[in-house]
């Protein structure tokens, strides 16, 4: 552990220096695309987290902990390893942030961010277990983190968040209207608040079929149907899309 901790912390310090370079580092120094840079960060985080959990699980059983002094030394060594891995989390999140700043949000990018935050939460729980030197509650807590992440993903309404971000952020490429038109009915209320002609272009693609029965009812589709009915649009037309180079009607 005494040899592993400095290596991990040195890696994190190198990452911090790279992150301070921002967009210029990605394109000029690293010579990578934003997608490659973000993927590298996520891969590094997955590997670092997996190795950290394996080392902590092994050390928790093998490290000396008969006396308070032994436990203090073990806590310090394992805590330094977890803190270093949290630095890798920050690096991965910053890489994804640079990617999103330029190209906007997608479902996959939002899901990756959620995974990275969930891994950070697991590492914090491991550190808490190390302080208490008791980990029987840890598996249950990890399951609760996963369940909470899934619930949070549903509550934030990913498609609506994607639409709001991409239509308000200063994206360097042109707005990907084609991608926005393929978002689910959950994004329709947010579409209704957009300026014209983007509003009509997106709403014209919406399909909000009535439910076949009570079991088929969906809140997002019900809200979408109300918005489309009030707007007098829908069913796949291309109204307002010519400005964006889309002519599918």
C-alpha cells in the first residue's frame, strides 16, 4: 500500500495538470478528439475503481488491525488510495464536461455521467466503512446507491434535460435538430416552450397515440398528446424544418 498510494496520487496530479489545459489541451497537446478524451477518462475510472475495490477488499481481510495503531495505519493507507481514485472521478467528469460543452448532451453522455457519480458515491461509502472498520452494511448501501441513481435518472426526465441544454448552450457545431426530433414524448412539454420555427419543427415529428388501455397509459405520452392537440401539429410533418436542412414531408 505504501508503494501503491504514491503511484495513484502521482497519476492524479498528472491528470490535474492536463485538466487545467481545458479545450486547448484536448485538441493541441493531447491530439485527441473530445470523444476519445472522454472515453479514455471513463475507461481509466472503471479500471481504477475496480482495482481500488479489489485492493480494499483484500486489505480489509489481510491488513493488521489487532491494535488501534494498526487500524490507524491501515485506514490512512486505504483512505489515500480511495482519495486518489476520487481524483480520477473528478478527471473523468471534467473530460465529459468538456465534451458536452462542445457537442451537447445525449442519453449516453448523461448515463455515463450518472455512472461516474455513482462510482464516486461507492468510493465514499468504502471510506466511511474504513473509518468505522465495519463493512457489513456496505453491500446494502451500494445497492441503495444504484437504486437511487436509477430513480434519479427517471425523476430528472433525461430527454427534457437534453432538449433544454442543447437548445440553450453555446454549442460549436450546429444544433443537431435531427437528434432532438427523435427524443421521446417526455421532452414534448419542453419543446412547446422553444422559439419558432424550432418549436414547430420538433412538435411536428411527435407521435402521441392514445393508450390501448389503462395498462398502456403513460404520463409522458399523455402530456405530449395535450401539447400536440393544443398546438395543432404532429403526426410526422416537417413544418418549420426547412431552415435546418430537413425536408422529410
